[in-house]
């Protein structure tokens, strides 16, 4: 349709059309990249949030179980009744989610993506 109305000296109009088409394609690509990076960051934030919830749940369960023990049993385990909260927070560093590195994801998203690719 556009080329049918084209005249001999109308090359500038065709170049403008191609330029606009290229600009639309680049804008669509930039928007897709922006949305993709946003979804990746949201997924990472959800993983970190889930890890923290799981960590708090395990921490409360461990504190609850240790507080049910009497002081003699705690001392047999090498614990002081007043140090239960310190022991529970230290023990969660060995949790499987902490070993996967979910809590300490690198600030650079590209490094995290490379880690995911190499782990698979």
C-alpha cells in the first residue's frame, strides 16, 4: 500500500518507515527484557522470603523442643538453658536452603543465572 504511492524522489519517506519499524522492534525488545528481569528478581525475592519463613518456622520448632527439656538433660547435651536461642540460630546455618545459597544470592543477576545453569 505504501510503496504504490511512492514516487521517484520519495526514498526519504521509505527510510522513515523502516526507521519507525526498527524503533518499535527495539522498544518491544527492551520492554520484554525489562519484564523478564522483573520476573526473575521477583522469583528471587520469593525464594528469599520463603527461606526466611522456613528458617523462622524451624527456629521456633527447635526452641520449643529444647525448652521442653529439663535443665539436667540440656546440660547433658552440653547446653545451658539460657543459651537455647543462640544455639537455635547457629544451627540453622546448616539447613539445606542455606547450603543452596538462596539466602546469599549474589547482587549481580548474571552471576546468579550462571550459577543456576552450571548447577543444572
